C-alpha cells in the first residue's frame, strides 16, 4: 500500500490540493494500484503548495508544488525508481526552511490529520491536560506564570497574571474565551492551527478552564474562516466523545465544555471587549476599562480571554514544564513565536522560532527576499496598524521590548514585505482610511481623527510648496499623537504606527526633502 500525505489546509486547497488528491485517486484506480491518501495539515511552506509527501526509510520525501495533471508522473516515479519525479524537493525535514525552526506550537504541522484523535495522542497530545488534572488550579497557574508566557496578540501581557486574576475572582460561573478573530493582514497562524491541529487549542482551553475554575469556553472565529469553524466543531465532538470535554474532563471530576461562535465580520471584534459584546449578541463596540474582563467579562462574569496562539502554547508548558519553555527566547520575551511571512515575498509561509532572531533573518534567510526580485523597501510588522520597518533596522531582534523601543510592535507576528515600488504615503493614507472604516465609533479620536487624518494626508500630497507641506506635517504629527493617547482601544491608538513610521523613514514619498526627525 502506497501512502501519500496531501494537505487539507485551505490555502493548499485554494491552489489545487483537492484536485490533485482526486487525480491521484483516479490514476491509482486506473492502474489498480493500492493507494491511501491521508489529508494532513500543512507544513506552512506555502510557496510549495500543494506539497505531496511520501514516507521513506530516511523520512518523508516531498514533491511540490504539484498540479493535478502531474499525478500520473508522480505515481510513475514512486512505483518505478527509473522514472524522474516531478517537483521533487527531497527530505522535507531537511529543508532549511523547516530544519532550522523551533516548533512547539506547530510541532505537528504537516504530520497529523486534523481531526484524527489517534494521531494527536500518538504525538504527545493531551499529555499537558493529563498532568494538569493531577494538579490544583493554583499549581497550574504557577506553572504558566513561571513559564514567562505572554499574550501572543498585541499587548504581550503576561498570561499567568490574567490566569491568577480570574482564578482569584469569586463567582458561580466563569468563562474561557478564545479570540480567533484573526483579522490582521498578513496573518494566518490562527487559521493554520485551527484547520490543522484543533486539538491543541482544545487542550489548552481545557487546561485554562481547570486552572481558573471555568466550566465553559467559547472560540470566537471570524466568519471568513468557514473551514476552521467546521474542523473545530468536528474536533470538539471527537474530544467530548473521548472524555476530554464535558462534565468529567479526563476523569477529573471537573467540568469544562466548548462551543464555537462565528463572528460578524468586524475587525474591531479582534479587540477583546468588542469580542465579548459580540459574543453576547450585541454590536461589537469597545467597553471602557475598568472593569477588566478578568473580573467582569462575558455576561458580567470573570472571563479569561486569550488568542489562539497563547492558548495553544499552554499544552507544551504543562507537558514539559515551565523551565523547558522559558529556555526559549530572550529577555522578557520567552518561548517561541509563529511568524507569518506574506506580501511581496518569495517564500511565504510560517516560521516558528524563539524570540531573538532578527527581522533580516526572517525576511531574507527564510523569506528569500521579494517575489518581484526588486530591492526590499520595508516590512510591516504586526498587521495593518504595525510600523513600517526599513532595512536599516532589520538587524533588530524580534523581541517585544526591542520593537517597542523603536516605536514598533510584534503584534500577532505577521510580517508583510514590500519592494521599492511601494508608495509609503499611500500606505499611510490607507492606514487612516482603514481605521475610519473599521472604527466602532465609540470614541472621538478614532471615529473622527481617522477621517480627518485621510484629509490631512491628501492635503499634504497636494501641497504645492514646502511651507504648505511643513504645515500639514505638523498637523499630521499632532493628530497621530491624539490618536495614540486619546483613543479608547488599540485600533485608534495604533493607527499612528504605520503613519508615523512611513513619514519618518520615507519622507520622499510625501514630497518632503528632509526626514521627519529633522523637521
């Protein structure tokens, strides 16, 4: 029996994985060749998708990207060594892109079938939850605190402090909420994990539930991820049937169950309080803090809110211990981060590495530079409201504090690469227009300031002399300061990042003769 592994990841499917799998089946039937096709998760080497893997004595051999009309040629090569193999890439684990990564969250990427519980358990799944069942809640919280895990969203707040706060809150009902509203441009790690390894998220949430004494959890998934919704719901049913969810989690005598809820298509619902409003069936609008969601969150009850990557980091911490986890990273940025390479990049995909590698390593060594072959102009790190980082700063380590020191952020780990043809003035305008479009409208700086910002950029670009341009620059900088310090949430507060960084590093795109720092 010949066994082939073909990803069922939505990106792989978008570029022909389903057609390829069907072509392989049909060709095998025509030849009366015994063939099993296992639809696995993706390795995250998206420029090679659809990637087909076959087991060998040395390890899995890869072939990609392949199209459906190459199915016959692939089977020819696999059944007769004398035939050349199409698009052969060699041992997948030996490829530099994969070999040098440090995958903890995505340890099973490309290796397991998404909803096959036997695959998950055979690769160490539920070891963390099993250990947690033998611990009391305080001990679980201490393990997370000692690991140094910080939220993998935007704020990078220490996860263990949130857990301790929710655990200490007195209430008859508590909740764990997963923010899977992955709306940032250039990000896909949440989708990739939910579609490819849903049990690790389920396990992480169950551990959190036991730790903080929450009996119910919700995964809030953006509506644009229908496959993730389907896979998660199927995996929850499988986990519940196996006793890992429900009234008696793993025989612990403690209850924790999960539901998937689908978002309404609003970027603002990536902000935790707007998400909670949406979960309650209301319009997604930001809540003022305090009270914190940890004390008064979903339905007014203590609620632990984390994003997908944070919760998916928990099983390995419990399975292997806090000391193992904090050996990865640097300074206060501990553990690993799944960075996502997108935009004008030759080798787009997912790179999980410990904090501390440089942006240059990421975009040049892993990404291979621009897809266009033109010089790199900048990389936007942290989503559509992240700063534009020029090549002169590419040697900065990917570390929360290092990026904050230069007026940038890591956010969700998305990195969008651009070549020298990109107009940064237009990207600054886009950031303000994006904020105006996505604002919930609750606070004036975000609601009105973003709209006025678009007008200021337009006046700056239309100005006919240096004096007029300088005047608009002063107004734009003042507006950015108001957005940063006056907005109710991070949507308005971070809109200044791409605007200020574009103005500072690429003044020529705005028609300015000197750098913003010199004005």
